[in-house]
């Protein structure tokens, strides 16, 4: 698949994933479905899907681990410059130790602490949003491979 077609397909798939979360967010009164770090997650999942940083385990657990750190800090410690810094550093260390590094997730402790989120934030948007993006990424890979193999068999 040439570079332009690959880029357009990645952009379309990212549009679908973020669109699903955006519309769910707009239509739902029950919870939040979208957060800013998902934009950067989409770049990795759809733009460089073979990167270790874009793998499902990294996306899902990277977001869950770092969000958990942010939630623990915001509920048990004052939000101060030192706690923001320690939470971010701890979240990064935990991703590295667990081999679930996903750079966009590094923003989660800051986002959560600065906005004072509840523990429900771990389910929505963090878990549900990460799962939607991963599922859309897997479907994009499947369709891209099928499309590529169909094009090659016709040639």
C-alpha cells in the first residue's frame, strides 16, 4: 500500500475511533467518554500500529496504570506542584516496570489531578476509551491487510 493511501486510511480510522467516543460523550449524560490524551493515543495506534508503544497491552494498561496513580494522588494528597511531579514520575516508572509504556498515558496523572476526577474516571473515559481505540485499531489493521492482499492478488 502506498504511503498516501496508508496515511489516509490511518486518518479515517482515527476519525472513526475519536468520532465514536465524541458522539458517545455528546449523547450521554452518564459520563465522560473522551479525554485529550486519546488524541495522541490515536496517532500511535493508527499512525504507527507496529510500534511497541501502540500495542493493545501498552495502550490499555498504560492508561489504566497512570490514571490509577493520578486518582490515588488526587484523593489522598493535596494537588501541589510537588505532588503533580511525583505522580507523573511514579506513573512513568510503573509503565516502564510493567512494560506497558504508552507515552500519551503520561499525561493522565496531570489531567486527573488538575481536574479533580472521581474513581469512575478509571472506567469512563479511561478503560472504555482505550478499549474503543484499540478495537478500532485492530479493525483498521485487519481491513488494511485484507485490502492489501486483495490488491496484490489482482495484480
